[in-house]
């Protein structure tokens, strides 16, 4: 039958049959064969890139790209991360030193012209913004440390500037101990496109020997439980929900654009596709060609197209769809299920919206920012001003110290190296937010709008 179209929405497929309806197809089990969302330990074996052994960053060595693509399609998660970045940044970076008074530890904010002249000699604000984004998305970031040119001709050495290297372009060199502190090299290249132009090697920066290399690199991160080298984002376990949150609007748009109802729900066993993937890999080996995951996707589309033809049309009497029945180790058959859907489009849309609400809630929880600060509606209403205020104070008191320490770690190391006698450090300044009743009447928000 001509005119049958297949649209991929996440890991689902919508099969549009002219004059008949739209069928939805999903797998019955998890999509492990080609998805990144399995919790695999990808650091167990090195991957060879341009003749060098690297630590793969995610399944397929592409975790930063996968997270970027997932976030690009989501309407909620990037905005929450942007809000969290703004809350952490506060009024911006300022110098401070610790003070100990009456058993309390406080910060004394101040100004040092010499340090600020050095910070302003390179693009520090751009560096900090990129470091924050990399940290919020990947729980870690890479940077380059450049020495002054005078160090190369015998003059006093110092750090000239710092520069962020996007995580999509950087990988740790493989180390047999699988300990981050033992890594001695970091590679930079276009890993998203298989480094066709090669990779560049940089030695790892050591604060104990800061002037050993003209240019060095470092990886700063928060430790992720049971992960030896790379960290994973705090929302990693919510990626399936984030994807589902992105899928629902596309599904509803597809149904609306076609002005037809979902006619069938098709479920297939994951083992069926695993078997086909092995067959395709064997075929590629015989023909001496490289296997790509798109080959399996094309096969899935062809199977769905044939199934759609068998389920549609006036002359479908006697048509059939054939699969080989196989059993797992428990003698349970791998079953295909084709379920006709009652044409209750309103019920279907409402069900999708409920899924969307759950996905939004799981997304927000996974990122870890209070709904009052995320501008998210809970039970159909926005948070009150007092809820926002207390959520903000709790966030500033408990959720800023560790991210600030790591994001500004490289800068503060450089300040200590360039100005060894100073007590100043860089931190994010947050002006204390008071309740309206604690503000003098003339300065209250309601009187200054």
C-alpha cells in the first residue's frame, strides 16, 4: 500500500495509514541494544581512537552528545537547569576570605586590584559560564591551563589564563588502575564525528608542579557513586522520563496533523530485535562493511510497513504477518501483540497528558531543584511568595557550596599559584533575600513597581 508513513518519536513509532488510522508501536522490554539509558559500566575497557587508548564516555563513547540531543528536544529540563545556573551565580563572582568569629565561619567580601587585573586579562566570565553549564549537564568539566610565555625563556613563571574544553570534545586517557588521580593525559578531538582529523594529547595539570608544561589540562568533577573516572549527571536516572516528556507533544501533534485516530497498539519482544541485530552484524562481517545502528532502525521501519499493509485496506482478508516463534530460557514465548484501540481519542489524549505530567514531575525531581524555584505548577497552582523565599534560602544554605567549590576550583588553584601569599578566593556572591515584612515600607517591592 502506498502512502504509508512511519515517524520515529523517541523509541516509539507512529505508523500512519491513509484512510485507516495511526498505529503506535513500542517494544515490550527495555531498549538496551542501541540506547544509552542502560546503567552500564562503560569504563571497564578502553576504546581505541586514532591509535590511542581512551576511557569511553558513556555507551558508544557519546554520552555528552546523547544528553545534548535529549535536552534539545525537551521543553522543561533545559529551563530548570538554566534557572539553577542563575540561582548559583547570584550577583556574580567576587573575592572573599574566611573569617572565624564567635564559633561561626563567615565570608568577608572584598577587592584586590592585582588579582582582578589578572582575572580581567582573560575572559573569566565566559569561562565561568561554560564551566557552570558543563557541570550542570555532566557533573564535571575539562579545562586548559596556559602558562605565561616568559616561563619559556627563564622568567618567573605564572598562569596566564584558563580555557574551558567542552566535554563533547575531551576524553581521559586509559589508565590500568582506573583511578582518576593516575590519569596522565587528556585527549581533545571531534569525538562526535569519530575524530576524522585526529586527536591532540595534553598532559594532566598538577597543582604540585604547576609550571611543568606550557599547556596542560584538568578534569574537575563531583564524584559519582561507583564511577571510577567520569561523573554522570544527577538527572541520569531520569533520562527515560525526560525523553517521555519530550515524546508526548510530538505524539499529540502527529495525531492532530493527521486528523485521524490511533487504530492499533503494536508491542514487540525486544529479543526479536536483538536476534535481528546479530544477523545484521554477521551479514556486515561477511560483506566486510561496518555495522551501524541505523541498519536495525531501517529494518524495524520495513517490518512496521509490512505489518501496516497487512492490517489496512478493504482487501486485507487473508493477509497475514509472519514471525518465527522463539522461547527464552524459561520457555516463555517471545510474543507479538497487536491490540485494536477503541476510537476514544479524548481518553487517549488525556492519558498522554497524564503521562506528560508524571514525566514533568520526574524530570523536576531528577534535576533536584525545588518546584517553587523551577516555576513549575504543582496540583494546578504556582508556589506562593513565601514558599519561593524559603525554598531559595534552603537552596543557598545547602545546595551551593559543593558546586561552587568545583566550578571555581581551577580558578582558585590558579589564584593560589600566582599569588601564593593571598588569602583571597573567588566565590559567588548572594545578596540575602528578606521577607517583605522585614523590609522597611519604602523599600518594599509593592511600593517600587
